[in-house]
């Protein structure tokens, strides 16, 4: 789009100030109202004025959508993608994928546990997946970016089912994650803290 986004008004102008405007004006001049009338042949004519109003409204909605996409920005989209990829990897037990999404100095804070880093993550994650089937649903509620640092707030629901059989445990809570942008443009998880706790039955 040659560096500029087309607005609804500019798109509408291209449509309206062509031959369509002349047709609409001629039709309105020959009718006593602005609704559907009869053409000279006795057939039902088209209400061009209302048609162009509808087109303008549709283009306005499209313009608002693209403004929202542009405002979201490439960094926010990248962070949202990392968040989605993280949850997918947790559910599938893809440890190798998770390690590519975290910084070398990452710190995790879980309720009732001492803080641990990248070196302590694989043992706990693998042991958990060996004993349980994990299903996590995460709703991203907020994304805030300040320069090369960003944080997200999400609401997590976790279902933990023993592989040996038995009743599943439901956990829920919020999680806040801090990301840092790398020199190569990637966003990596740097800090992660959650408030997951068992859901009362």
C-alpha cells in the first residue's frame, strides 16, 4: 500500500466519485424518495444511495480491524505466539521446545517451592510428565511491552491425570511472565511466577 494504509473514506471516495456517483444522483433526481423506485422499463431500480452507505459502513469496519492489527504490533504478536507455543509444548511434553523459549538466566516461581532456573527445569518437567498427563488451558489477559522487556498476565486452568489411573486434579490460577527481547529479535521467557492451586470440588 506504498507505506500508507487506505482509510474507509479514501476507499469510499474511489468507489463513490466514479461513475457510481453520477448514476446515484440521476436516480435520486428522477425519484420522489431515496428508496427503491421504478425504472423507465417498469423494473425495480437499485437504491444506489443506500448501497453506497452500506459500502462505506463495511469499509469502516475493515479500517478499524486493520488499525487494531497495526496497533498490536509485531512485538506483541511475537509474544503471543511464544505464549501459545509454550502452552502447546507443555501439553505435549515437548521439553526440547520449551528450552528454546527460555533465557539462560530464567527463574521460575511455583507455590510451595524454592525458585529454580533453567538447569532445574528439565528434571521436574520430565518427572511430572512421566507420572501424569497434563492438560493446560491458558487465557492471555494482558500484554505490556516496555522497550526490550515485556510482561504477560494469563489465567491458567490445569488438569493433572495420573497415568497409572485415578482421579484427575484440577488447578487454576494466574501466571505472570516476564520476557526479554534478544539481539536477534526473539522474545524469551526470563521470569515466570504462578498462583496455581487446587480447585475446590
